[in-house]
């Protein structure tokens, strides 16, 4: 299920960012975010004996870059209220800021766990490191001045 969540985040945030960066630059950006995310996890949680596999750190980088590149974008979000399902448009800065804070505090909380306790195997600091790397890299790499974005998909 976690894989489907990652792919959803990549689809929602990566599509528009790839348009802004271009295909080749987006691939380099994505891979660099993944590398920085893995390094952040290893450096900040070096006592972990759990294997680290996944793309969530790189996807977090895409989300960090999206936050800087499109801060006023509104994200259509499903909201479950008891038995009703509705949608709300939430500003990207609020949605992604909230997501980052959750990752940061979850990572800090995971430091308190000992190697004997079972944590869920989530690489929280990979998420934090990837997010911050994405914010830095999108500024360093720059984006296209003009790019094509279908109007009917995102407003």
C-alpha cells in the first residue's frame, strides 16, 4: 500500500515539476534527491539495522521542489468525514508544510526508539533529507522560463 501512496504523490507533484524542469533535468534531479535522502537517513539514524529500500526520499525531494516552485497551487484532496467523502482544495504550502512537519517529528521520535523496539521501518530522515534536497536543487538547477502544461489537467 505504501508503494501506491508514493506513486500517487509522484503523479500529483512530479508531473508539473517535470514540465518545469524538462525530462532529462528532472531525471537527474530525482536521482540526486534520492541519493541525498539515503545519505541523510544513514547519517541521522546510523544505528538502524533495518534495510533501506524505496523511492520515498526522492519523491519527498519532488515535493520540496514543488513547494518552492508552485507555492500558491491548490491541491485537490479527498477528505473522509465519518461515512461521507468530499474534496477540498488545500494550498500546496499548507499541505506540504504539514507533511514535512509530520516527517520531521516522526524522525525525531524514531531516534528515541532503541534497536530492540520495532518501529515500522519508515526512513523518516530520508523523507526530511529528500525534501530539503529538493528545495535546494530546484533553486540550483533552475527551471525553464516557459513550458507547456495542459490547462485542462491543473488550474
